[in-house]
C-alpha cells in the first residue's frame, strides 16, 4: 500500500503547523493592524445589554468545531442521537397515524378550522405536550421525535401541523419548565400537557417580528391596592392560536421609574396572562383582548391579535416571579431555539 499523509494525519498536522509558524516568522510585520483595531474599538458603538444577553445565552456545540476548522463527523454523530425511542416510534405509528387519517385539508380550508373531533383527539392524546417532561404529564419527546411527528402531520395538513407545533415550540410551556415558580409549574404544566389550556405567545407586533429588542410594547412597575404589578400596553399580531388561546405568553419592555422592584431589573419581561381568572391570577387580566382573527395563506389555522391598553398585570404573573423581571430576552434566547428550528 502506498504511503500517504492520509495514513499519518498527526504528521500532516504537525508539518502544516510548523510550516505556518515559519511563514509567519518570515512575513513582514504589519504595524498598522493594532492602531487600526484600537481606532475601530473607539468608534464602534458599545454592545447593548440586549446584545450582550444574546451573546451570553445558550451553549456552544458542534458549530465551535465548524468555525474552528476542526469539524469531526464522528463527534457530531456521537453527540446527536437521531434515533427514535420505542415510545416515540409507537406514537408516530399509532396516535399520529390515526390523527392523519382524520384530516382532510380541503374540508379544513373550507371550514377555516379543524373539526371538533380533531381538536378533541389532539388534546386527549397530548399532542400539545409532546416535549413536556413526563413528570408534568407530558410525553417527554426528544427534539427529533417532535420533528418527526410534525413532519408526518404536515404531509397531511399544514393547518394541523401548525396547530400542534406551536404549543411545543413557541408557547410558554418550555419557559415554564425552566424558569417558572413552583406554583406556576404545578398549576399550568399539567393543564398545558392535557390540552386544558391552549397557549399562544405574543412576541410579533406591528413594528417588529422575532426581534424582541425592537418591540414597542411597554410596561411600568406600579403598586395598586397593596399589590405590586405592572401597567402594560401592548399590540401583538400574527399570533398563532391567539383566537382560541386560554393562556397568553406576553413579552414586553419593563421600566421601573419609581424603583419599586426589590429583585429583578428593568428590561424585556415575559408574563403569563390567563384569559379567565385562575388560582395564580385570581382577579384575571381585565382588558386583555384576543382577536380579530388573521388568516395567513388561507389554510385555516388559528391566528390573530393580542392587545391591551394600560392593563394591570400582577407580579405573580411574570414567569419566574419578580426576580425574573428583565430576564425575558435571555429566557427566549436560551429556550426557544430548538423548537423554533423545528416549527419554523
């Protein structure tokens, strides 16, 4: 067998490394680089708090190897197990198959809604709780299992696929799992998994899409009748499931001019707004409005607006409580990436 560098990768790398160092030593010194870099640092705007939060959120995975030029396919394969578990395969072959057989996209588009029996089947078999941990009543699926189910439903009905995808990817369920208070988790997560509550997430507005940093929805910390809360004005649109949602996740910019916060900080904040009073928000959210309905692409999935004018939201409605005020951008960046990658 002929000898090649392919047989001796360590020697190949060593020669390249030594050669590169030698070439660098012989190269003329570029004395202008450091002054130019220092000048650029002085004239460039500073990184904002929002940008810094985005940069520090999440973790580094195989993309580090990619951008460092040392990508290992073996490491990639070993890191990400793309096989379905037996439970996921069974769900795909049985419950998902039955759901697909119930779907007629022509009829759905004519009626501009899923049939009542389809809504009931989705709830009953926990399609809204696929990725939620089993300890809270969900199915505990992996991202791959979630993606395969959405893929199969989408081949039959984009309306049903969108309806199932949003609670598992863009809704408040994952945020609650990671950041919710014990009381919030105990009350909401089993209801979300069972489809008792239908969630939506209000981020997109008339002036911004997924770029939360540019949204204009704003709230001010207030204390009314001895209750610490926020007065928030918001206008969201193109919010999937909003017309039928019973639980609205809302992102807005919070300010505290009177220094009433004892923990947390000013900044993007995420709150849970039930459409009806419940034990976590006994007074409900008077002034919360969902609707009118939009109809993107004419395919009939539920989509609409979420609005409110100077709505009082108690501090207990913030995901994670008062201490999580101002941490909404970090929460969104750290938790919603995988789900958005699947659903969008």
